[in-house]
C-alpha cells in the first residue's frame, strides 16, 4: 500500500538494480516491472484513490517525484548500454582497408529530370507553388471543367486512352487537370506549377510517344493581364535556353480553356545554321467558364495559364533529333548527357 511504502528505500533499491543491468533486454524487463500496466509504480498510483485528499496530495507528489527519478535513471542507463553495444560492434566489425576499391560508377541525373529541376527552380523563385495530380482521371476534370465540349476530337478513342470496363476513367491527356483540382481546394490568389506524365494515343516515332511529360502553370490574381503572361514566358524561355537575346513571338491560336489563346514560338538555329520559328508552347488568359466551373468570379480575378511538353524543351535545348533516345537505357548516352548527382 502507498501509506506504508518507504519511497526513498524503494527508489534507491531500484536505482541499484538499474545500475547493475547489463543488457537492453534486462533493462526492458525492469521498465515493465516498474512502469508497465501492472508495474509497481502504476499500482501505487492506482492506490492513491483510496486515500484522503490530504494524503492523496502528499503521496501523489512523492510518487511522481519517485517516478521521474527512476525514469531518468532508466534513460541514462539505456544510453550507457547503447554506447557499450556500439563500441563492441566497432571493435568486432572492422574494415580491411587493404582491399581494392569496388569498380562501380556514380549515377547521373537524366536529361528530363534536369529539365524539370531547372523549370521548378525558375518558377519557384517567382513564388509559384508546386502541385501534383493523379495520372488516372475522370472526364469532368480532364475535359468538362476545362470547357472542352463533348464533341471535341480530343475526347475520342483515337486520341485518349480510356480505361477498359471502368466508366468515366482515363489516363490524363494533359496536366491542366491540376488547375481544376487545385481550385477546388484553394481559392485565388495563387500561382501554381505542375509537371508530370501525360498520355495520348500517338504512334511511337522520332517526335511522338504515347507517354510524355508536360509542364503546366497558372496564375490567378486580381489585375493580371496579358503583359504579365508575355513577360513571364519570354523571361522563362531566355532562362531555360540560356540566351538573354532569344527572340520570342506570340501567335493567335485557340484552346477551349483560355481566351484569348496564343502559341509561343522561338527563333531557333538548326544544325545547318538556318534560323526558323519553332512552336514551343501554348498559353492564354484563363477562360471565364473555367473560373466559373471552379466557383471563382471572373469579374474580380483574372489569370493566365500555359502548358508545354518537357521532352520538346529538352530536344530543342540539346539538339536531339529522336525523342526515343530519352527512354532508351543506353549507358553511353546516359553518361554523355547525364549530370552528376
């Protein structure tokens, strides 16, 4: 009983037991004896309810002090035993430094990963938030919410991979789905950037592949206008291609989810030294219908969006002629184009 227990002797006795403990298993057994569900300290604490309020307060304080004292002692002993075990392991597990170095090569960062890292570095410095989305989508987030009508060719089997025997499920055709999913959770103002795999029913050849990576960006804030879009994308193109004098032009185009819409071209010099305008990405001001679908008032908030294929960026930057090289596991190619970790 708590009323007859001599706490100083009790504590001193168990401290000595802890000091004499020689291994972690014995230490754990002692911990259970003291602090387990049926441990001595726990039982003593349960007995406090049978005492008068004055004695309960007095003995409770003493028991708490005893518990803290033993807990600290147990913790100190555990540190000592762990250090002893480590010292013993180091003594027995020695390394023979006379052995030759293992003939292995360091890994390298793939070109696609390099590009994605560079893209995120640029946009995150402008205050963009990185978001991700699911690769298996439904028709609403992939098409309907983005103002893509039911008769649009992109919704046909010849362009989109629909999951067999699963209604209304498909492999996303663009990362624009992250715009809708983000706006259902987070209201403007916001700046988001997303990169990921997308899927389209294309043949595999030098410039097409059924799976590729896409970059998606969106800015929604009061007062955003076309000048912000042009300034952002021109500066990004010059940063990514490391050419401060790179010429960039904007051409009118059409996308269901932006209005007005524009294609962005860069003046590119090919291997023959010829200068040509090459389409790089699509962009535009976010369509009011898209904002309304996400419960955003287009009268108070405006924004722009843009999307581009990461593989296309990489091929133009490094002069690659065949997109399939990006997916071949050719160690020589990886060693040449890879960047050290």
